[in-house]
């Protein structure tokens, strides 16, 4: 049954075959009311579980997960992490490993990540490193984590240089989860800004979906933005399922991002991200916020209030998609209308398209050179092309990159 016609409460199961697990399939479950069964069939009575969560997860949802674990006669401990980019660090990794030692986790035990993308990344990295690898179950609590961070086995933390610069995801490991449990009831606790941020990753998937079995995802996502922003449960369930399938197809074909650039592979999932990581932690940024709801005429609407940074990951990704589309048009790789379509989709999703307080473009470009995908000091950028596909390019003129950055200025 297609996701759009499936009853809202009926779970969707997606199998992701991963080489790292010797032919095993990671089960991805999507539906309402799944947290209470997150570890079913994964635990024997008496086994130990460490739950890593963040302050944004409702206490009732954390209790639902723990109740399900206690029903399995598990010994449960929890640690709560502040979900900030600065806290996504080696220090936080150490805190989780200390908690695992204190709780006496063994190789057959389990770490469960209940939270947004920061929690899925750092808890997954802890699972990858503790005793050289224990099982992890990902229970994402934000839309962004549901469609992206929890699926595919990438884990990691940020590093801070001696000069104070924060470098995104510079230490990490590939560690596939034993299971991904996406309980859509968690979306009810999201703020509008968190939901909008997740939509940016969905727009990214839509821009590469043409060769991944869902040619209509870009059109459908644009047409569904009003329902998605209204928290329509059926639309959100369909959105998550379609996006997870796109990402699963990419990961199954190139789990460890080893495909050569000419083939794209998993690197395509980084569309917009090299730009995004370079501005995500820049201080002092601000941008016009989304219009107030219920305003019938934008002509008579008051000027939107400025939102002050830092940018969320999704907001930065949205700006990265716009810069990549403009760069693609400058190189004559896409239809001339694509950047305007991307800007329109971001605007209707309530995401920023222009920034105040942006540093010099050369400073942003220097940050981009620290990106993990760079090779021999050369930028590798993923650019959208025709028919919702993308390519990896290593021959992008720097003057065009600088122009795409400057085009963000409000």
C-alpha cells in the first residue's frame, strides 16, 4: 500500500541491506505509538540498556520507551545531553562512555538514542566505540533526524581547533543501527522552527530523487508544504516514508561513501551541506522570519521580524541548496528556473533565503575547504542538474562559488 493511502496508525517497515552487518538488514519502522516496542526481539531478560536522550524530548515519550524496556525485564539507565553543536563533542562522547561503563554494559547490550540529529550522531558514535562496538537503536525525535541523521549509519562529533573554530563531524565512524524506530507521535512536540528545519532535508532528497525511484518527490513535496506545515499526520507519514526510502536506496548502494565522484553514490546526500557546514556556526547572523500565519495579503503584511542566529542545521542546508542551485545555473548544468523554484520552496516552507551579517565570502570559502569531501585541497561540490538528479563536481570555479555566497546577502 503506498504511504499516502496507508492508515495513519499503520506502521511502515523498510529494510535497509548493509554490508557492514554481513548481509543483515536494518529494519526501519515508521508509525505512531512505536516507542513502547522499540527493543522488542532485540533483548533477552536481564540485559542492560543505556538510553541517551536530549532535553527536547517530552518526558512522557521517554517514559514510554523506558516502560517498554522494563516490560522486557531490561536494566535501564539514562543520560540526558544538551543538544547543541558545541555539546556534540569528544567531551560529550566521554560522558556517554562513562555512563556505559557505570551501567556495566557488555557487548551484547544496547544503546538507544532518543533525540534529534545531535543525539543520533553522538550516541551512535559512542555505540561504535564502546567495547569496539555495541548495538544501537535509533529513535529520532525530530523530522530532520527521522529523514536523515538516524538512517544510514553515519555517526560522529564535531572538533574545535586551537583557534576556536568548530569543524562539523570531523571525528566519527560508520556504525549501522540494529533498528530505526520512527514514532511519528514525537512530531507533535516539535516547534514550527524545528519542523521547518526538517523540511530542508526533505527538499534535498527531492532534488536527487529522480534517479532513486521517486521522480515525483520534488513536485509532491512542493505541493504538500501547506499540509506539512499544518502538521497533517497523513502527509507527514508519507513524507517520512518517501524520504527514508530515497536515503535507504543511496546508502544500500554506497554504504561507506566509497563510490568515485563520477558515480555520485552516497556523496549525493551532501547536496547543500558543504555550504551549510560553513555557515551553520557563524555568529551574528540574522534573517527575515516567516510571515505570520493567517495573513491573506502579503502586500499588506508588516515586515517580518528578524530571526537571530545561529542557524539550525536545516536552515543552513536550505541556504546551501539555494547556493548550489545558483552555482549549477551559472555553470549551465540545470534549467535556468531551478534556483527560483528552490527559493520559492524555501520561502513557502518558512526557511531563510538571505542573511544579514554574513562575513566576507572568502572567509566562508575558507571554511568550505575544511569539508570532509575536499580532496587535495580542492572543493568537491554536489550540484543539482536536470530531472531531479545531482552530480559531484571538482572543477567549480572559485569566483562562481564566491558569487553564490554573496547572493545570500540580504
